[in-house]
C-alpha cells in the first residue's frame, strides 16, 4: 500500500509539472504573437526615430547619475558596516559545515597518493583542494579570533615548509653525497661502500687534525720560542748550504726537518707564553686522546652498523617482487637522476640474481677443498717472502744512511719496495683466489684479510727494523751528549775568565752539536711512506686505469681483436686493494702522528684529493664488476679491520712512551727519563697532595691486575649474552618464517578448495529445491482431505511439529546451505546433485535427508 501511495504521489507531481510547463509555453506563444502583430504595423518615420533616440539618451544619462549616487551611498554604508558584516556573515551551522569541508579536503590531500587515479586528475584535484583549504581555513575562527586563527594556520604551514627545507639543506650539506649516489647507481653498493668509508675517514682525520693543530701546533708557533733562537729550531751550520734544495726538501730534510711538522721542533719548557700554557702536558694528552677518540668513533660506528643490520629484518622473502614494484622513486623530476635510478635498479637486480645463483650452486666438495688449501699455501708463501724482503731492505738502508754520497734510490729504497709490494701483491692474491670460487662477498672478505695480513706484516717488519735503528741512535746519543756538554763548558771557560762573574756571550745555535733525535727520524720515515703511497696510488690510477681506458677506447677500431671484450679491456675498480690501502695508511697516521704532528694535515689533503680524483677515475675509466653483489653489510668488516689496526698501531707508541728514553736535546719530553714522567710532574706540582696519593694507589699493580681481570670477565659475560640474543633472534626468525609459510599454504588450499565447495553447494541446493516442489504439490492436493482418518505413525512417518516438518502439514524444506564435510560412505549408492532419484532403489545416506523421510 505504501508503494502504491508513493506511486500516486509521483504521478500527481509529474502531472502538475506538465501543466505548469504547458502554461509557460502558452504565455510565451502569446507574447511572441503580440510582438509579431506590433511588427506588422506601419514603420515609423525618420523624424520620429530621431526624437525617440534623443529621449532615450537623456533618460540614460539621468539613470546613470542616479546609479552613481546609489553606488556612492552603498559604498559608504558597506565600508561603515564591513566589520560587523564579517562577524555576522557566517552562522554557526555554516562554520560547522565549512570546518567539515576543510577537514575533508585535508584528508583528501593526505590520501591523494593512494588514490588509483591518473596523474592529471590527481594534480587537478590536489590543486583544487589546496586552494579551497587556503581560502576557507582562516574563516573557521569566530569573530575577532578569525584573523588570529588564520595567522596561526599560516605560521604552522610556514613551519612545516621550513622543516622540510631544512632537512633538504642538511642532506645537501653532506659532503660528496651526490657523487657517491652517482657512483652507486652505476657500479653498485660495493663500490659505493668504499667511497662512504673514505668520507668517514676524512671526517675522523679532520677532527684529529683540529685537536693537534689547535692544541699543539698553534700554541707553539704563537707562544713558543721563535725560529732560530735555540738549536732544536735551527738548521746546523753544515746543512745550511743545501737546506733549501729540492732534493733535500723532498727527503724531508733541511728546513722541513726543523719545523713544526716534526717532534723535535717543540720546546721542553713547562709553561710557555703569557697564558702559562703547559705544552709538554698538552702534547702528551693530545697524543693519547688521538687513540682514545679514534677507538670511540670506530666502536660507535660498528655498533650503529650492527643495529642497522639487525633492524633490517628478513629480506629473503619475495626479493624480486619487492624490487620490481617498490624500487622506483616517483618524485624524480630530473632526467639525469632518472637515468641514475634506472641504472641503480638494474644493478640491484644483478646483485640479487648473483646471490640467488650462488645459493643454488652445486659443486664437488673434495676438489673445492683441495683447491682452497692450495691457494692458502701459496698466499702464505707470498706473505713470508714479502716480510723477509722488507726486513732485508730496511737493514740495508741503515748502511746506506751512513754513506755520504748515497743516491736517490738508496735513500728511498724502503718506500719504493713497500709501495711495489702493495701494488703487485693484491692482484697476485686475487689471481690465486680464483681457485677457491667463493661467493663474491665471501671472496672479498678473504681478499681483504689477506691484503691486510700483507700490509700488517710489512708494517711490523718495518717497525722491527726501525727499532734496531732507534737502539743504535740511543747508543750514539750518549756520545753526542758528552760532546755537547764539553762544548758548552769550553765555550763558557773561553769567553769568561776563570775568576770573572760576567755572563758569557751566547753560542750560535747552528754551532751546537746535535743528537740524532730518534723521534724525528721515525716521524720522517712515516711521512715518507705516506707521501710515496699517495704518489703510487695516483700514478697507478692514471697509468693503469685512465691510459688503459683511452687505449682500449680509441685503438679498438684498428686492432686485430675486440679490446673491450678481450685483453686488456677496461679496468674494474679494485675494492679490496683500495680499502686496505686506506686502512694501512690510517694505521701509519695513528702511529706517526705522535712523532710528526703535521702528518694528520698531510693525510687530510690526501683524502680530500683522493675523493675527487678517484670519483673521476671510476666514472671515466672503470666498468662495473662482472659479478656484482651487494656489499652494504661489509662496512662492519671494514670497521673491524680498522679497529684491529688501531689496536696494533697503539702498541708501538705505547712501547716507546713507557720503555724508551726520550732524546736529550729535542722534543717536549727532553730531559726526562721516560715520556710519561710529565704526568707525574704535573700531578706533583699542580695538584693537591691527596690527588697524588690517589694516583699512586691507582697505579699500583695490585689494583690494575684485578681491574683487568674484571674487565675480561665483563667482556666475556656480555659476549655470551649477545650470542644468546643472536640465537634467540635466529630462532624467532625461523618461527616467523614457518608461520608465514603455514598461512601461505592455508590461503592456497582455501583458494583451491573454495570454488569446488561453492559449486558443490550450488548443485546440492538446486537438487533439494527440485525435490521439495513435488512434495509441496502432493501436500496441497492432500490438504482438502483433512477430514480423512489420520495416518498411523510408523517407521516412515514423521510426527507433527518436528523439526523435519516445521509444523503440521508443512512440507520438508532443506537447509539453505549444505556443507559437505565427509565423503560419501563407500558401497552405498547416492545420486549426483541434481540427478533424479529412481523410485525403486533402496534408501541410502543422502545428504539432507533422514532415515524416515518418504521417498518419491
């Protein structure tokens, strides 16, 4: 009845609309007819038209004047009531609706990226929403607070934009970020990890240079004794003639040897200048703080890398799917950046393919073990031979140093041999490592370890040979010390009589006998090694990479074979050799900075030029590796090597500080038995008495040994706890993986069985419906004979009101959904769903029927 009433109302409304439309059409027709009748009249004359036009002009002018007066009145009234109208223009309902619309627009802006629209539609809708929000967001305030609210919203937007711009500015302030990204996009993360490591080393050396330059070099230059005022700051008389020759300066002799670059330049006065600056104490503490700061930074970086590697989660699932669908950055707007991103994605796919191939590789385990043992034997022979060669060269250089007319090769034989070993041994190791056939990442670690062992063996062999030279100079110092003492005494006696008390004239510092100053000699050796390493690295890049690439590029057109595909081809970037070169060079810096404070400045310049030079060489002369791989997790391995060489670099410096006596006539510790005596002197003279007692108790071996044991036990406990956490983390990852696989199997099984169950269910419902219709027809035909005698209940009868019948006289209605949970009983025939059941067949277990249901 309601539907009929609604239909009547709709019909009445449509009739009324049609009637109104007809009336409007009739009126329009009448007006058009009257206009046509007026046109049919006689046309007016020219005089009548002119008079009518004059009257129209006068009426128009009068109307314009009236309209101007009305507009002036309106403007005056609107300007007077603007404030009140702004406050009363929007009611509370309109403000609520406007606020709701603004919130909807904001939500649309935030969710715009997830909309499955085309980019043109997204941009248009985004612009409209932003314009709406900017226009009406300020109107959400009430009364006088509207302007304040609009101001707050404007400032909030400005603050968000400022934070975003500041983050971009911080990213742009990271040195060489774009260069490293470009290298990574073309050569993979393994090559980029070297340049990231190089940038990190540059930052560490910059801090060390700031410490040494600000606390040691600048105070000595500004407040110390001037150059030429004392023997340690003056070139000897015998060396002044050749002190400015290039060959002498190239060997860091002459004026460079007696400058602030080396240890011997600094004075041993306890305080200098009007600030009473304690230079010997500052020199000692800065030397110790260099190692302390480096140790802290390396351990902190290793801990950060470990946290990042454990926070990555399980990356072994759906690797290629993730790379395929989530690698591209849709915010890229520059063509060059898009090319770099494309190259980076391609390289990452190559890395993942190599990892997948290596994980599924089968090999002969016995042959592989034999080849690996053979490769290790050959490499150990190479290491032993290089160590013996360096020891032989250093011992021979001591005899060359005593010769007066030694040539350039004799003076620089040690540096040349060590540089050549560092140049040719890593490629030899790489050739031998081809027998092992490791995964590229594992092979890189083995290569790094072997080159590290080579460099470390060479360095310690050099130090052992250098210690022999130091012991000889210490024995020579006793003789020179007596000569210096007798020279000064003889000058005093000759210039002043035996009975005179006048002060003698000062002896020229250039004429005073000098000791060998073994600290400066050690510093000169480290500076020579550093400079020769810089030159060898740059020459190797120019000759081995750039000239080789030019030859292959331009001569390939007229050569017998394909130079790019065959020999010599383009060079690949040697990751292991360059990384170990950095680590080895940093170890020399840590050891040599105590004897040559200016060595850190030289290393800063070396790293700065190396970044630009090697980036240019990589992009212009090298090609990506044939077997690219992901090496982002190798940074911790680099840090581990750096931590090891830091510890090994600390041992020689600690040995010289604690065991060897300093030179008597050069350096800030001259005149003391040991270098660490400066700490005891400072405690005794500058601190209260109880502080000296506390330090004497702390320095007692009875406290030091238990403290060391406690530290060892704490390290062992923490290491055990970390291993337990790692095992628990691995077990948890395995459980999560198993649970993920179980859920995946369940989903797959459900996806395959659900269509079959649905089809079976549809067929069963159809069959039950077709069988229920004749039952209802029979019941309807039997319904008029209700007065007939009641049927006796038997085995085939169903009692009234039972759930099988749903009430007296009701037909059997099967359930709407029938789920098959068990297969049919074997040996019992049942019809297919939808198939008619034959009448004469005995009863069986048919789904949806009881035993006592009548058959048809």
